[in-house]
C-alpha cells in the first residue's frame, strides 16, 4: 500500500486523497478555514500551508536516490503548499508546523494578515467561543499585531434575506457561503462583491437570500459574519448546553443539536451524519424551537361537565384508567402518533390490547408537494415509519371521521396528536365522546374536549426512538429538564452533557421554565396499572426498546447501544408486513 | 564585436530594422490592404499544403524561440506542446487582450493597426492545436478597439478565413470576442477563464493547468494577443530565421511601449535586446525635461525598477536584465527622472495593486492594502523608521507560493526592489517624520515592534 509520512510518522493510505483531509482523518490537526469536505476546494484562505517533499529520483534510472543509511533522499518543494490542494503520492513526506519552523511561521504570518482588518468584536459576536478564527488565532496566531491603521469599514448589518444577516467586517472571504449556494443548495443566490479588502458576499441587487437552506451558511461560516436573524445576540455559546438529537419536523430525521439555556431551546443546528443529512439542516427544521418553550401546559387537568380543573398526576392517571374501564372496548378508538416515539406507540398498542380494543391507528400528516427530494419531506412527522413497523396503520380519515360524528365511540384515546386540527373531526363532534389526550402545546385544538389531559414531554425532554423514511432507527436524548423526578431522564441528561459536573447554581439546575409534563412511556404504564393490567418497565424506554427489537423483526438490532449517536438502518419490511 | 566603436547589442543594427508586426503600410487594418500585402497567405499555405501538419506549425514556433509577450516570457512553442492529444472534448484558445498592466499599451496597437495579423496568428495556432473556438478576451476599457476588431473579424468571416470549412480545407474554427469588465486580475490566465465562463474573476489554483482543464474544463492554451501576432511571421520565415532576430534568449521583434519622462513616448517596434540607453536617447529622443534619469522600470509596474546608474550596457532581454534583478515583462519601459519621488511612485503602484487584487487569498488581499497604508504614511511624512523593514517583511510573507496566482508576486516585486534600491529616500522621509519615537528607532531587523509600543 502506498505510504505518506507526516511529521516523522508513516501512514498507509488508499485511493486518491487530499493531504489536508487525510491529516484531519488521522487526527492530525492543521489550521484551515476555506476547506469544507462537501464543497469544491478554492484554496483561498492560505492557512493550511505545509512543507511537502518527495523521494528524489535519479533522472536517468528513475530509481529513488538513497543516502548512506539506505533512506530515500527527500527533495522538498521550495514553496510551501496549501495542503487542501495536495494530492497524496506514494512516498510523500510532509512537515507541518509541528516539525517545521518555516511552516509554523508562515501560518502565524497568515493569521496576522487575516486579523488586520478583522474587527475583533469577539465580545459581542455570536460566534465567539466556537469560532474557528478565534480558536486558531489563539493556537497559531501572532502575539500582537503590527497593523497600525484604521481597519476597513464595511456594512455591519446587511439583511441578506429573511433569516440571515451579514456583518461584512467579520467576513474573511473564505467563499464557503457562496460555494454552498452554488454547489450544495444550488440556489446561486450569493456571490462575492467588490475586490480586495472590500470583498464580501451579497445577493444580486433586488434579490433576497431566501434559499430554504440559507441558514446552513451560518453554520459553515468560519467567523461570525453570517448570523441568524432570529438568534443574533440572544445568547453566548458558553451559556448554552448542546444536546445531540434529531429533528422531528419531517420524516428525514435530520441529526441536530438542541441548544438550551435556562431550560429553553434557543436554537437548533445540524449535526453531521453522512447517512442522513450530511452536514445540513433546512431552515424550517431550525425555526420551530419556540414550540418547545411557548404555549406549554401548566400541568394535567380533568374536565367535568364543561369545567376544566387543574389536577395532579395521580388524579389524571386514575381518571384515564376509569374511562378505559367504563367504556365498551369496542367503542374505544386508540390513536397512536407519528410524532411520538416507537416506545410510546408500543406501550399504547399494549394498552389497547389489554383493554380489548382494536389496534391503534395513526393520523398521517402529509402535505403533498411540500418536499424537495432532499431534506424536506412531504410527510411532516418524524415517525410514520416507526408506527407502520409497529403495525399501527393510518386511520381511514373519512370513515373514522364519520364514525366519530355519529357518536360511534365512547372514548378516544389520543397519543400526542390533535385530531381536531388535523381535520379528522370537529370539537363539536366530540361533545358526547370522552377524550384522553397526551399533548404538547396548549394550542392543541382537541384540548378543549379532553376529559383527561396529560401534558406529554416533547422530543427535547424525552428518551426514545424514531424511524425515518429510510428505515433508520435513531434515538433522542433529553436536552432540557422537566418538572418532577425521573431517573431515566436524569441519567440520560447527566451522561451526555458537557456540564455534567455542575453545581446547583449552574443554569441546568435552574427551576425556571421546567414544564410540568411527563414522557408518555412514564404515563402509560401508570394508567395501565390503575386500569388493572400489568405493565412495568422499571428501566424505562431502553428496556421497552429492547423488548421491541427482540420480539419484532421490523426493529431487530435497534438497541440503544447500537443506535448510539448515529442510528442504525433497519431491515426493509413490506408495508403492513410488520405486524 | 565592435561596430563603429559601439558595442554590438543583441538587437544588432536596429536602425535599419524593417518592421514586421506594425509595418508602415497605409490602412493595413483593412482586409483588402492586408490581403494585398500577403495577408492570410500563410494560413492558406498551411491549410492547403498537405506537407504542413498541425505539429509542424508547433515545431516552427518551438524552433523560433518565441516567448510570450503577456509578461511572464514563457516559451510559446513549449506551452503548445502541453496540449493533450485531441479527445472528445472541445478545445479552446484564450487570446489575452486584457492588457491592463500599468504602463503597457502595445496589444492595443496591434489590434488597431494590424488586427488581421493577430487573427491570422490565432487561426494558425488554432490549426496547430486542433482548436474549436478562440475567445479573444479584450480589456473592457478598449471600447473603440472592440468595435474596430469586431468589424474586421466580421470581414474575415465573410471572406471565409474564419468559421466553417476555412478556405475549403475542412478546418473549422470560430473566433469570439469577449469584453472584460475592467478588472486587471482578469488578465491572469486562470481568472480570464473563469471570467469567460461568466463567473467572478477569481484565479484558479494550479494544477490542473489550462492545457489539462481550462475553459469549461476543456484543454486550453492561453496566449497574449501580441504573442499570437508573431505566429504568421514565424510561419512565413521559418522558425530558424525568426530565431536569429534580436536576443537569443527571447528572440523576435518586440513592441516597446515607452512611457514616462522621455521626449517621445510611444510604441516602437525593434528586435528584442535593445540597449536601454538607445531606447531612451535615440528612439525616444532623450529625457523629457532634460533631467538626469533616476530609475528604469523595464516592462510594466510589476517589474522591479533599476537604478539609473546601473543601466549602462543592459539590453531588453531577460538574460541581461536578470543581472540587475529585473526582467522584460511586457517590454513596455517606464522611465523616471531625478525629480521623481520614489516613495510617491511606489505608493501609487501599491495603490494599484491594492485596488486590483481579486481578494481571494488572505496574504494578497490584506498584504496589498497594508503595504499601501504604510507607504502612504511614509509618503505623508508620518512614517516610522521600522516601517521600512516591515515593508520588506510583509513582502516576504506574501510571495513565494503563499498565494494562488502570481498577482501577489507582481505586487511585491516592485515594493521589495524599490525599497531596497532606493532605501535612502524612504529613510529620509521617515527621518523627517513628525513622530519622534520613530527617528530614534534604528532601522535594523528588530526595528519592527508591536503596535502597543
Ligand atoms: C495579475 C496578472 C495579470 C496579467 N495580465 C495580463 C494581461 O493583461 N495580458 C496578458 O497578455 N497577460 C497577462 N498576464 C499573464 C497571463 O497570466 C499569461 O501568462 C499570458 O497571457 C500568457 O500569454 P503569453 O505566454 O503569450 O505571454 C497577467 C498575469 C498576472 C499574474
Ligand atoms: S461570510 Fe463567512 S462563509 Fe461567507 S465568505 Fe465571509 S467568512 Fe466565508
Ligand atoms: S494572489 Fe491575489 S490576485 Fe491572485 S488569486 Fe490570490 S488574492 Fe487574487
Ligand atoms: S484550507 Fe484554505 S487554503 Fe487550504
């Protein structure tokens, strides 16, 4: 196998590779700004310079020239090379800043240049704290600056589009953003205007940067030049914790980070998963964070006649159980949910079975034509595939709607959905029907008819599994705390957060903004027990999922360990075959 | 070899030289006049003569020793051999008529007075390299010349010299005029290709070289407009004969675009290798204000200036100018007399590069602007002694492969040379500075200190 030597260590490599990417893959850090693995290589930042040599070959014989000890003699290129552009060649010898003073100095010189016109407004910059320019300046930059002039002034707050605002002074002209619109989203909406130090990205006159993926440019901008119009100046990076999870806006199951301060989700950013969303996240997946903070329920309640009364968990469980007990099982409709996790839907199926009712159905939320063959899908739910694999089929909306209208049901048991706003029935249709409702937001239109209303934990507050449209099972973790004590949630939160070793004075012990809700996998067994059936999962969703994957072929292999942070692909199943 | 007590220069007996690129023929730009004087005969000969294979044209150009007149002086014939064998991709020539190097104005003369020579050269090159289309990229400010060239090209099309099945030979090639939008950087060959493709004029890094992947990713050769106008001359005389004209290291006729403090500035055609003193005194009638000369910038603003006292015996070819750390560039010398403030001169040159850098590479974008700022402050009497070494250090941090294209090298060359060769003038301006700190600081290597001093 061909070899390449970096700083005295020899590595084998295969195929065609660029030196910078190869080094990064080996864990050899090299400073760089413009290079991005998903886009073309412009080699414009000039930060990734290294010294490159090749074994010297005898001109006539073509043989490698060896020194007295039999080692190949290395001939270095006189000029430093931008490692992002260098193709690996067998026998190549590379010196980085670790072994070459020349390289070290060149990298420092380059950072000196980069900083001459940079405003250094880190104290008010959203990017500070995770800024590649800031980090690499501390690591590789000069001690001070020899630049003694007024910096160039460029536009500080340009609304490129509805969601992205540019601070042109911070821009280092890496062209990542313009390359993104040219090569990745292909909207071609951004270009660089002007020359020299006055360069900055901009749209064509009269155009607006409304690319449905525009906010990805904010993530890939190596400085704080592109900011989120929505998130700008809202929070410093070190005030938030970020939790690896997935988005639930549609059936892609894009991997993301939820950024939380004081138990409020402030932003959502992409998390790399080459099998799902690569590096990207559509704007619509990000701007939904308010639903986790706003219009959340104050706690469980019970409706008697037409009066809703605030209740407590024990009472609401008991009420739900008694409703189940008193209704004719054949006149109970269980609605599962493509918004809820596999675990929650699984428990609901079990409950329905224990009660003797028909298997649950779920409400599809599909908007034909809304998808884009990329990360936005027609299906606006994250777990329709999970439901199908559990044997939960879509409801026949026309039939079931008319049955509800005709009062053919005594009880509707709704898991984390909203049949009224979905158009399955009207609130009036439910006048004579009891409803047990697990719900997220007070905007839920079925809520006014709920006999027992149980606030459910949302994706940012729970542990569970979703299956995306490609049959990939992925698990989520809690990003923020809810009221009450739940060991599973605490453990999950504790082990994956960087702020694991905090004190009670730190923000994640903040009692503010904790919602009085519970994950459905905690509520359903409680209700089942009160109903009189034996449903007990002391180890929580992990145990539930273990049971699911060991008893149902459609989920085989989807253990929490296997899913990890990137998920596992499940075996293909024919629709309907899952049961 | 002495003749009449004068040392023989590579330009030989230039006084009796007969012009070939711009011969003194009335209305030569008109197609019929050009035809009367043997125009397009060379193309006809090459196309009609079965003996003349495409490779033979390349061989003749190689034998001629012709070097590029766009500023880098690369041997044209060798460049042509970089073209791969024809495959299913289209093949292009980029004719570089972006002529924007300060002090350079000779391609314009060719386009004005002898446009068909250039077109014939393009067609010959096209035949040699199996080209489908030649794009002539013309500097945007040359509006009149674009109109003029367009008309002449139209006539050549009508006469069947360009387009389908040229002169019934089966050889087909198009020539397309493309107007630049006023950026110096678009004269850099890879930037020119990007611009042609309708993109922002950002140079590409190499490899791949244009011959491997050029215009629209296809095999491409980029040549200067004047360079191609030499090709018919070579085909006519044969490479051997051509190679005997002028200096051996870069033979042939040359267009000397003289400007600055000389009595008769203008474009003059003589063989390469002209003695600098002959150019100034005999060709241009001496110094404009009858002042002593201070500096000689041989070929465009990016060639390093030479001090006047060093020019004796120097001739206009790279071998000779290399001895004093300069080069011929575009063969368009700028002559500066003793009244010239070299700091101001350099400040103006630095301003140009600051303004024209495309700005994609960090060192070039930031460095050109920084250099100008330092030079401005020295020029305005506010310089610090340490600024002088800082200038030189910044130059070292900008060139030598630290950037994508040669612009940075071109921007840094004159700064380094001018500061080194005229250091006394820079020091004098700093010494008188209103900043007392700086006069105390010696101008040693250590003298550049941090801004926080
Ligand atoms: C910054 C820069 C500007 C240039 N401008 C021109 C130009 O205006 N005209 C030109 O012919 N060559 C220009 N060149 C040189 C071209 O890159 C290229 O070398 C030349 O066109 C090749 O033609 P030649 O080999 O016939 O000289 C420039 C080079 C650089 C680095
Ligand atoms: S705005 Fe950011 S991503 Fe775009 S060119 Fe500037 S630094 Fe690069
Ligand atoms: S060296 Fe200068 S002009 Fe050339 S590509 Fe880089 S920034 Fe642009
Ligand atoms: S990463 Fe920017 S030049 Fe290599």
